[in-house]
C-alpha cells in the first residue's frame, strides 16, 4: 500500500470518525490482546448490545463513559468463535482502530499479537518528507498507542 494513500484515509477516518478500512483477513490480534475498549456515552447502539455486566465506568472520564474489559484469556468477550458477535454494533474504538499506525510510526506495540501482525505491514513510501516528519513527531514517552496517534496528528 502507498503510504500517502493510507495517511490520507487515516486522516479522513479520524476527522470524520469513520470506520477504518483495514484488511484484517482472519487476524483478531486486537481482539485477543488484553485491551480495554472505550465506549462513549453517545454510543447507544454499542451500549445496547454489550451486556451491562461487561461494562465498567471509565476511570478518569465523566459519568457515562465506559470500558469493556477482556476475559481470562485476554480476549474481548464479544469475540465468539473467532468472530465479533456485535460487529455491526461494535464501539467506535473498534471501528476506528488501525494497527498500521504502529508500522507507519515505528512505534512497537506492547501487545505481542499486535506486534507480530504489525511486522507484516509494508508501505510504499511515496512521500519521503511526510514519512520522515511523522516518524520525527513520535514522542519518546507514553503508552505506544498514544505515542503513535500523537505523531500522526502532529
């Protein structure tokens, strides 16, 4: 994939809160990596499809924000037989997630399954100055996902 094409799509996805179009194939690394999924108060459809016992108040956020945890294996509880059981109703966090941000920014994810998948992503770097400026904008400290996102929004 051409880097500039991906970057333009990523910017549009973030700006308009669109679903990311990621060619995941059979990969479920993000669903099996012990991640908490944020659910905002305006996500009525997702909230209606996620059982209340799986939602917890999001620490540090205003009332109405929730997180959904993971099971004893580190899997999303909505992942059933390798598929998302609420795919059409999944939270915005899931809709917008694109693990390719790690490959673009050079940030190593802290989840081994995602790190393995990220190593497979290859980009045709058709805009070297843009590529270099994204990589130069990566902060040194912070959680990997936040570091990658900050670099792309810089």
